[in-house]
């Protein structure tokens, strides 16, 4: 006959087994998610374009980066996206500026490169006639692109504002990483791909949705 003490041990052992099993399952799920995420980000890091099936885009830039980025001087940089695939697509673009400075010890210092607020470090003349700033890091093109069609320029020039910087910004370099994402125009594939299948109800993403939803195809 089992004593209360032995029953208690059995219950503890079962609980430990269940907890261990749950932990193993969580680790397996986490590893699976990590591998999936790594596969997606690895592809994005290797390519300047974004491809899904026969959706293809090409980034066109006109920019001659200066060796030293000087304040209060405008530098020309034109960015456009071309649809090089076979089907109509919607486009959004991530434009990520960064300002770096080489240190005497060989390391690289990353300095703030703000473009918004009351006293931004950078002024970039974003084209908000043909594009919408989604305030989520992306600029959305208002029109769908047909095969071989090209967007209007996202911006044409950039400037570092003397009034917003300190002496740390002497002898710095500027880079602007551009990432373009294209998605087919099937109803409502852009919501699924870009917003986790959610329909925005407020803010600039609602403006994006209103601009694109009337240009979708299919049911």
C-alpha cells in the first residue's frame, strides 16, 4: 500500500516530467522560429531587392557619397524603385540614414541621425506628394507599379543641420540604407504581408490603405 509520502513523490515526479517536456517543446518551437527568422533576414541582408515569386524590384540611386559629410551643405541623392517583375505591385521603402565617425583607436562611433522632431540632425526632402510616410519606418508609394514602371523619386537631397550638432560630428560619414519591398496587388495581399492581416483604422497607415485598396485586383 502506497503511503501519502510516496504518493507525493510520484506527483512531484510527474509535475517535473510535464515541466521538462513543456520546456523541451518550447525550446524546439523557439529554435524553429529562430531558423525561420534567420532565413528571412539572411535573404534581406544579401539582397538590395525584395523578391517573392515573380515579384521583383530594383533600386535606382544617384549618389556620390562624400568622404567627409559637411554641415549645412546639400548633397544630391535620388532614389527610385523599378518594377522588374511580370505583375503589378505595390511598393514600400525603408530609408535608414546613419552617421558614423572613425575613432583614433580604430573603432566606429555611431551618432544620432534623426530626421524628425523640433531639431533634427538631418534634413531630407521626402516627396510626400507621391509617397506616404507610414510612421512605421516605411514610405509607401501611392500607386501600383506595372511591369518596367518606375516610381517617382522618394527624395533628392540630404543635409546635416549645423544648429543640431556638436563637435562630435566633425569628419563624419553618411550612409543611407535603402530597402524596397514589393507585393502583388491581389486583394488584400499588402495588408497580409505588411500589417499582419490587420486593417488600419487611424493614422498614416489608414491613408496608405485608402490609397491602395481601390487599386487591388481579384476578389
